[in-house]
């Protein structure tokens, strides 16, 4: 069922991605993170089978279950790159480090410090994105616009982290201009930080099913897609 669904949905998504890249005059590519939270293992099997190697989950427990179940089954070259995209509780950091190849949701200094110290303890460097909340919507996590510059700069000083870029979520609104401003503000923060000589990577994780074309037009390098690929979650 998931193979069928993905075969139906993926070409249209790829076409829209290509269209958005072209409108923005971009010649680079966008990484599609297939968000499989709330879907069974078959969604992941379908994704990797059709060449989508980046898989996103928003809870450590679900990631753990899916990764440990699928691991022994998949050929090593089909092993997904696992992205943790949801809010991470500090008491789950240690477990998350051994499960996630990317953590998109470093949304506070306290969490960043915990990921840093656990990484140092484990002797690893953890690839993270700093989550920012440029729209100020209260239900969204991340450094808010007023503190983001300083907050990102502080995270960048912590050992044990490789800060690959920024992540954001647009507010829940039909107003395209508001969504676009949120993405643009995130890109500008990345550009400002890099121009200041700080060690921040170039990744911008922005765009979900409802807004990924706008995100790409505003510079997204990673889109996190669930519903448009796999249908509604249970
Ligand atoms: C669930 C989720 C997504 C995917 O959402 P869709 O609208 O289904 O594409 C993307 N990012 C985060 C952080 C999520 O939690």
C-alpha cells in the first residue's frame, strides 16, 4: 500500500520541488526528508525502496523502535539516514545521540548544553540544526527572533556539536506572506551568522507538506515531508 501511495505521490512532489528551484533561479538540489512518524514500518521500507534515504521521526521512542526493527532487515547500503525532527527532552538526549544522524530540533540553550555534554562524554560529534521561531507563534519551539542571534552564537561555542545550519517551522496560517517572511528571516539569520565568521553550516531545514515550495523559494536545503508523501497520519 505504501509503495503504491508513494509511487503516486512522489513524482508530483519532485515536479513541484523542481519548479520552486527554477523559480528561485537555483541550480542546487534539495534534500527530501521523508517524515514517517505515525506511519508503520512499511512507509520507511517504501521510502528507501524508492530512493528516499533520509527518514524523519519526531519521537525518540518511535525512532528507536523503527531503527532497531529495520536495521537487521535492510541491506547496509539501504540503511536510512535518520533525522530527529521533533522536540527532544533532555532526559532522552543520551538515547537520541545513538539513534539520530541529524538532530533538527535543538530549540534551547539548555538542550544544546545537554547534547553538547553528552556528546563529549560519548566521544562523538553530533550533527545538529538550531531551531528558531522567527514568527513568534507561541506553540512553536526554538529561539525567538529577539534572542536568536545571541542564542545561535552561544550554541556554536559548545564542544561536541557540529552545527550544520538552522531549522524552522512556519506559523499555521493561510497567509503566504507571513510564511515567506518566516523562512526569509531564518535564511537571513543564517547569512548574518556566517558573515560574522561563526562556524555555522549552510543547511536550512524548512518546509513541510503545506509550505515546501515557498520554503524552497526562500532558500531551504532540506524539506520535511509527511502528508504529501504518505497521506494523513493515524
Ligand atoms: C510532522 C512534522 C513534519 C511533516 O509534516 P507534514 O505536514 O505531514 O509534511 C515536518 N516537520 C516536523 C517538525 C514535524 O513534526
